[in-house]
C-alpha cells in the first residue's frame, strides 16, 4: 500500500514543465520510524519535544529557502550533546541543506553520517535533481544501489527525473532504473509509470511510451495527460483517437487535458471535434482558466473562425500578454490587420505591457495595411522598450517601412540596429528593389558581403529581382552564376524565373527560352508564365504559344495562363485566337479570377 501522502504528488504537467515536486521530507519520517532507529540514545519526553521542535524549524527553512537558519540550527545541534546522534535529525538537516541549494555541504554532511537509510539517500538525490544537478544525482543513485541500500518509490521518481532532464544521461540509464523498478515489484506503481512515461517522451520515444502506457493497468489522469502531451509534441494525428478513448473509458479531463487536446486540434485544423471539446469544457468549469482559454482561442483562430475565437477570448477571466498577442496574431492570420491593431490598442488600454511578439504582430499588421502613421506609433513603443526587444522586431520594422514605401525610415532603423541578421540585409535589398532603387539594393548587397554576412536562397531572389527591375543583365548573370560557384546555393525555380523576367523585359525572348530549356530540373509553372508574359509584352506569338502549351501541361486549370494568352492574341488584334482561348476555358470549366482585367 502506498503512503497516503504520496497521492499528493503534483500532476505530470508540472513534471513536464521542469517542476519536480515530491512529498515534503517530513512525510518520510514518523515517530514509529524514529523509535525503530538504533542510535544508542535513551529517548525521554523532553528530548522528543526538542527533536520535534528542531525538525519543524528545519522544515520551515526548506519552505522559505533560509539556508542561514538551517546552518544556525546545525551549529546549535553540534553544541548540544547527543542531539546529532539522531538519524532523524541528520536526515532533516541534510534535506534542508540540499533543498536550500547548498548541495556541496549537504553532500559533505551525508558523507560524514555514520548511519544512513533510504530516507538519507533519497533526500540527497532529490535535492541534487531539484537544484539542477541531474548527472550528480544519478551518480548518487548508482552509488546507493552499489551500497546495497534498496530504493523506494520516491528514490525512483528522482532517478527517473534525472534521466528525463539531462540529455547526457542516455535512455539506457532510464531503462536500467525501470528494470530495477520491475525487479523490486514497483512496476504497477502508477506514479513510477508516469515518471518513466515522462522520461521516454522527453527523449522522443513516443512509440515506447505508448507500449508502457498500454501495459499500465491502473492509469490515472496524469498518465493520460502524459500521453496527450507526447502525442501533441510528436504525433498530433494521434490526439483525437487518444481523446475519444479517454472519454470512452470514463476519465474526467482536467485543465491540462483540455489545453493539450485543443492545442493538438488547432494544429490538425479539426474544427468539428474542437467544438465538441469546447462543449465538454463548458460543462467541466475549466473554461475560464487562462491556459485552457488560450488553447481554445488558438483552436478557433487556426481554423479561421474569428467570431468564435473572440467569444472564447472574452470568456477568459484573466488575460496576460500572451492571450492578447495570440488574439491579435489570429486576426492578422485571418486577413484582418485592422482588427489586430484594434486588439493591441485595447490591450494597451487594459494596462498590459506588450512584449516583442506583440510588437512584431503590430508591425506586421501595419505592413499589411500600409499604415505608415500607425507603424510610426509602434516604432515609438519599440524605442521605449529599449534592449528588451530582439532583432526579429527590428526586422519587422524594416519590412513595414519598406511596404509603406518609406525607405528612409527603413534605412534609419537598419543603421541603428546593433545586430543584423541575413533577414535584415535581405529585407533591405528587397525593399529598395520594390521601391524603384535597384542600384541601391545592389549596394546593400555589396555591403552585406563586405561585413561578412552570408546571403541565402532568398537573398539571391531579391538580388536578381533588383537586377530585373533595373534591367541590369550583366549584373544579373554575374550574381546568378556566383550562387553555386561562390556560395554553394543551387538556383531554384524562383531564381530562374527572375532571370527569365530580366531577359524577357529586355526583349531577349529567345535567350530566356533557351535558359528555361537548359534548366537541370523540370521547369515549373512560374517560369513558363514569366516567359509567356514577356512574349506578350513584345508580341512574340510563337513563343507565347509554346510557353502557354508548356504551362498548361503543368496546370490545365490555372486561369492566369489563359488570361495571358488571350491578352497576347488581343494585343495583336487576333480575335479568333481570343475566342479560341475562351472556348477552351469553357470546355475545361476554367473561370477567370473576378476583378482582374482581360486587357
């Protein structure tokens, strides 16, 4: 029969988040235990009262992390004849040292103890784990095993916890501990099963964790939560099946269960089941809790159900910065940037301080609305927050100014950045290219190379786009060939499309077509569409037909191909050709995108 106090262990949710809570040290020690310890001391009532007083003080030292008080008690006990011969007090003092963070003196005290029992070993091991020394804790567990002392369930929890949080402890160590658990008859102990599940999941062994889970005959809510968390992390597709099974077996979900399943369903875009879980959530009474509410909002937003997302958001009693930022980001992802800015404004009025993710969301919303004035306000807030903001926010500012057409503002931010990433340089290159400054874009690229920053796949797309915008054919060829020669980056379809566009805009249609035919991989829709557009611009009907034919082989239902070809015929006043294209669209049930002109 397990000690009743063990049932007060915190849920595996806390273990998964790095909080190791086990019963307080006093639960290991009772008057019956103390009376059974052979110390050579004749106990009287006064001595028992003294011992009880000191043990209570040491427990308070642990609760308040007052190492100085524990040290004072230690000094007092050393002066008191006979008191330090009690294993009971030795264990309390040992526990106080390690739990208050003085593991070195705790270990020294342990080594000086003439008597040790399982409580002594367990207190030391648990303390080392809690204070961030899992390797040392596991070494102590190994030493304990070699000494012949049998671990108890509390010892095993700490040993598995050490394996769980230290990558340098291989999974073999955890298997060895679990083998010992089985040999000593603790394999049906649900708390230890939960601990091994946590360890396996943390090491990415979801399949093995499922096997242990299936063999467990007495699962509790922590067991189910561990598996839900594992599936959510490594195999979201398993979450609905596990949830159905959990409900079918009559397990009552808790807040962690609801948060896990809703997060998993958000990733799977399963709205129907999400609504069912929401119904169960309302009945359970967990809906107002922040972590659950945030998961529910996320589920609706990921499924682009903005109205329901707002309803769930309003039901959260206490909203932190994560709640507000998630709601604003959801609005942005649902193509409602103005609504995202409204949410952030409401957040500020509620007195919640934004973080870097809030600012990035606000800046992206301004970029999507080309709202220069709102963007300047957010920039002012970023300046107020100072060093608490990282380079990602500044990169978003660069993008916002570029999309608003204010390259002076973008350059000002760029110059003030203490750290620049490849994204920073690439954003500036593209910004100048898009706003009619291709030469300036190439200057930024040269500066990037001089400062030792490494361009990537996207950087070269922006560079080639700048060459295309400026009609810089020689420079374009130079950068195109340097990709693989100097940087080991193989050109992709986007790079070829930029080169085809560059050549096509200069009227070198045949050269552009030859480049496509020389591609080392099958040309996709993009390059043929680019060639078709260039052929239309210069009235090259034969090349346009070939490009359209190749494009339609890739995708027969893309209306843009038919539109481009029809416009090419119309530009040459070949109305029979226009009619033929339209008949072909009707026969293939291809509809022109509304709002786009044919001519």
